[in-house]
C-alpha cells in the first residue's frame, strides 16, 4: 500500500543517480522536484518523454524545478540513454524497486498477451518544502511536459 498523499510530505528516498552520486529528496529542498517514473530506457514512449523533458528543461529550470527520471534500468543503461539523447537531467536507477514501491508505480501490465509487473508511467510534483502537490498516473506522453509546465507557472 502506498504512503503517497497529496498535500502531505512526499516519501523520502536515497538512490544512486546517473552522475554516480546518491540523490535524496531532502537534497532538493528549496526547489520543485519533478519525479517521473518510466518503464524502460531506449523504448519509443520513454524516449519521447525524455526528449520532451529535455526540450522544456530550461523552462522548468526557470520555474525553480529539477527533473529526476526513475526506472529499474541499470546505471550503464542510463548512461547510454543519456548519451544517445543528450539528456540534461539525472536518471535514478531503482533496480530493487524501492522507490517504485514507495510511490506505488509497479502495476500489472499486459505485454504481448502475458501479464507482467512493470512501471506504470507516473509523475509526481513535489514543492520546495517536500510536499507532494500533484500526481499524474497512467501518463500519456503527448502533451504531458507542457501540462507540468502550465501547472508550475
């Protein structure tokens, strides 16, 4: 069961990032955090979503927001994904699904007729004080980053 609730403190985490540093939610007090969960590096939807965050990265930065992407991929996979797309933000590696479980994004999905557990594309907006102010579940990639931008303006 998720401990996620709008207008409450967002669950704290500590995970290794694509810069080989440990990232904690508390590191970002004073900034808005866009914590987005995506299924897999180098897949079409995830590539589009990452490129959209890249395209609007400076606009988000101007709004005092940072972007953190999260998947179950390894740091090596993240490195390739970042190099290929030139991503200007950190990707967190959650191979043990700790953060995914904390934010309740592991869901049963249908892949080619088989039921599998995977990350449901989700985004969480956390304010400067660590309070969860918005959650997007079952995210449709098209227009999602623009929606976040409008929310933060």
